[in-house]
């Protein structure tokens, strides 16, 4: 969630008979919002229920030295450290096969649940499988699809839900969250037939790597009027210059590719924020580098460093930071941490084959000189550092969210089995923080007291405010149409009207049964306050931060009866191809929330407005 999202309601909206709020939703302008049905009046205070404590929840996994999940731990085996201070574990459970099988919390104390107690609570896991098509080679994609099919077919736990999505230039949902195996298998099979671009990308990169290895910088020339020879400086500079241009072009391309992929994944992450329980993203791609093309530059640098006095080269560590993706990966990690999503990344590149088939010809004189000077034996094209560079981004996002990276794709079945094992067993830890939710981010460390074990968890947690939570609910509803509706909210669209700049005005009315709201008597009316969050999904599959507004509800006391309905109309200026609108509401008195979504029919823009 961005800074603007965390500053919801820094200023109150004036309550007038009719008013307008400017809201922007990605490239889909969600602009004018008219509310009808309110009586004019002065700004009134809104009741807020303040909590004495905030409850922070963590989902963690514990693995041994071999990376296998460790069962049988209790609350006393864990220690939580928040911002450097030790915190008591007040909530604890083990989530295994979808059920809470170990204790519940009673009066802030941990008690075991005996066999005659209440039934075990089902905790649905949501697993989003995302294929990064721009990076995947066809052969590798087909192999990993087979492994993911076995992953889904075997299942993780009763009641779990899977979805399948692709990065096709935008976030494209192929199958929304479902437990229906046949549908998921069919969708995964279809992924093998989708357009791909990873082959040409990897092919071009291999060709450039081969060119770098095959370049000869050493060329001697005779000094005029003598019998002596010297290095041809002009030739060295021209050869190095051409390679640097090609490497920089590849760096620019890789930067754009990975940056675009991160944006698509962030769309998915934000949409998961309003879904309760453990959430996992299985990100499948190749070469998720933190510093694009630094692997190529390292090869070039090793060959050309012998001519440093002539070329004045930048060291690879500095060169790689000139155009890195650290901030983008950090923002993605922050989004995942705020919504509680864990990343498990499968790097589908067959690194063993790449290293085993690396053949860049016989060593040139440059390679011989450099390796003799360094005391190394010449082994062309098999520097493991190159492959570490290409997965640095995947390593970072997995570590920051308590997940894993699977790189040994010779054994894809083993890779997905390791992920399944970690997901089957999850420890739920909760702790209390004084004061109401404040929207602040805290650094958290979870330790396990038994030796030889490691805990995987989110490095940071967000103490969500009620407004932040409502915005998350609206995003999940607009993207996946998932969410609760305890207040009986429903949406109805009126007739679209032409708007400005080729857009249209959609009148979206939301209705809530009066009996589901807590309205307080004030004179001859019953009144209350609602908070509404509006989210839209635009024609290009993008969302923006939901916009929030406060709404007053007033019902004449003689009409405050069973069967009455409170209604509000929002006039939204949208692009004609907007796909869906979702509204989430919260009753400020009861604190109850509801969400609903409405699929929109595209409207053709009048010719004169195009």
C-alpha cells in the first residue's frame, strides 16, 4: 500500500447535499463521485471504536538443515522480537491439512483444546501460480507445467484453493481461485500452448556471451621507424566499445523485462491482501536478476581488465548498481509483507545444462594472460557467479517473505515436493501490541529455541488500520470477486451517460438492508455513518489504490423498520472499457464490513469523443 493509501482520511470530506470527489484509478479515470440522498448540514463527528490492543498475526514455517518442515513445536519454542524488543506469544496454532490442530486462545492465555472441545477451525490456503511468460523458454515452461500439475493434483490440504495466472504483458487470470482439479489441470495444460518470448531472449543472451568470450583484444602493431611492436590501443578501444554497447543494450532490455514482471506480480500481491489465512505465490520464471546483465559484464571485465590503463573500466560491483532493481524488489517485498503473502520461486532455467554445455571455443591470448596472472586454470563459460547474479532478485523476495527459491530444475518434482512440504505445515503466531492499529510497519524476527532449526517468516509486518483493511477487501473483491458480505450489500448500475474526454459516467447504486446496520436514534431520525471503499479494474487489467469516503445515513424513525433499504448512488467517471467495479463498506458503529462487485458491460465511446 502506498503512502497515500496509509494516509486515508487525513482530511474529511464535507457532507453536502451533492458533492464531487476526484479519484484516479490507474489509467482508468475513476473520477466524479456524486452522492444523493443526504440532507445538507455541518460536518459531524464520526464514532470510532478504539481498541485497547492491536493483534499482529504471523504465519511461519520451521525447517531443519535439509530444508524439511519440522512438526511438533509449541508456543514455548518460539521467541518474537519486534523492533529489538522481545514480545510474548499470545496466540498460537498449528495449521496442518487446513485445520487448526493445536491450541486456541482463551482470555489471553494459551490452553490446549481437548478432544471434546469445539471442532477444529478450517483455514483455507490460497495458492496463486504465476507464469512469467516473457522470461520462460518453451522447453523449460513445458517441464515446469508438468511439475505444477502434480503439485496441484496431489493437493496441499483439504479446502485449499489454487488460481493460475500469467504475465502476458499484464496480469491475466486464467483460472480464479478454485478447488476443482479438472479445471485447474485443463488450464495448466493450456499454458504450454501460450505465446512465449523467453527463447529469443535467452538465445540472444547466449550469442552475446559467446561473442564476448570470442573477442580478441590483443593486437600488436609495429612502431613506425623501429622494429619494435606495441599494443594497438585504437583496436582495443574499438573492440571494448562495441561490446559495452551490446551489453548496455541487453541491460536495458532485461531491466525493462524484470521491472514489468515486478509490476504484474505487485498487482497480484495487492489483490490478495483482503483474503484471510495463509497466502502463497508460486512465481515461475527465469533469470529474476537484481542487477540486469551484470553476469555479462563480469565476463567482459575479466577479459578486458588486462587493458585497464587503456579502458578505465568500472568495477562490476559498481557497474551493477548503476541500473539495478533493488527498489522495485523492496517495494514488492513491502507489498507482500503488508498483505501476508509468501513467495516460493521456481527458476526454471536448467542451470546444470547451461554450465555443462558452455563451450566458447579455445582460449584466446587475453584469457591465457588473465588466468595466468590470477593463478587460475582456464575453464570457459562455467563461472558460478554468473548464475548467482541471475537469481539475486528471486533470492531476495523469497527471503523477505519467508519463502524459498528452487533452482535445481533437473529435479522439478523434488522442487515442488519441497514447496508442498513447507506449505503443509504452518505455525500461526500472534502477539498483542498496545494501542489501536496505527498503520505503521515494524521489523520482526522470529526465533526458535531448539538448535539446528531455521524459521522462515516475513521480515516486516504492517499494523493495518480499519481503513487500510477495508481498502484491501475492496481490491480482493474487484480482482477475484472474493470477500464476505455480512451486511447484505448489493450493487445496481444505472444507464451510462457520456462524460468528458471520451469517458463515460456510470451511476452505481449500492443498497444495504437497514436492519443490518446499527443506526442510532437522533430526534425524529435514525442515523449512522458508513465508510465506503471504491475499487475498479480497468480495461488493461490494472487496479489503483481504492478511494475511500465517509457517508452519512439518515432514516426517518417512522420508516426505520424491517425490510427498509438504505441506498446511495455514486456517479463514477470511467474509461469505456472498465471491466469491474467493487465497493466495500464498513458500519462505523458496529465495525462490520461487506463487499460486493459488479461486472460492467463495455460501452462504445461516441466517435466525436475518440
